[in-house]
C-alpha cells in the first residue's frame, strides 16, 4: 500500500534532557499523512509532544495546512511516497518524535535517532523538500 506523507521538521520549544546536544534548529518532527475519505482529500497529523501524542484531521488542501504551519515558525517539509508494509516488524524504540515518525512511515533504521538524521535519511530515500 503506497501512501503519501509530509514530514515536518522545526525547532522544539522544550527539549528533553537526552536531546540537549542536538542543534535546536531541527530538534522536532512530526508527520502529516494524506488519506482519501469518501472522495475527499484528508490529512491526518500525528505529533509527539512532551507529555502526550497530538492528532489532528484536516479537510482542507495540503497547501493551506503548510501555509498555516509556516505562519507560526519556520518548517522544513519533506514530501515522501512510501510503500507501507503492515506486516513488517519494528525494533523497540524510545517514544520520541523521531521514533514516532519512523514508526508511522514504517522505517526500521535503528541508528537514526534525531530529527536531523531522519531528515537526511528521508532525502536519501527519495523524499523531496517542498
């Protein structure tokens, strides 16, 4: 099953203690998944915050969602089409934003820890920055 994802990278407002050494400019990431519901384009956002996982559903064009995001703070956004395999096993990962994005995309790369590493990996497998 081929799916389109928009992976958003930005700076975090609060960094957990174990991420103190990474660059603040790209210290947080989340995904927006494109789905079709009854002939309408729908975009589902999945974001790991400090104390909970936030979800949102948007029934507006993706350009409007991206414009709204970029009004609040600078984002680097990668559009990627990935073949999602629901039967593929995943390694045990910590519950942070990069791991949540990897799990939602079905990427099993145990040495990709930070959003910056994930950003570079997504570009290397065919993602396009928009």
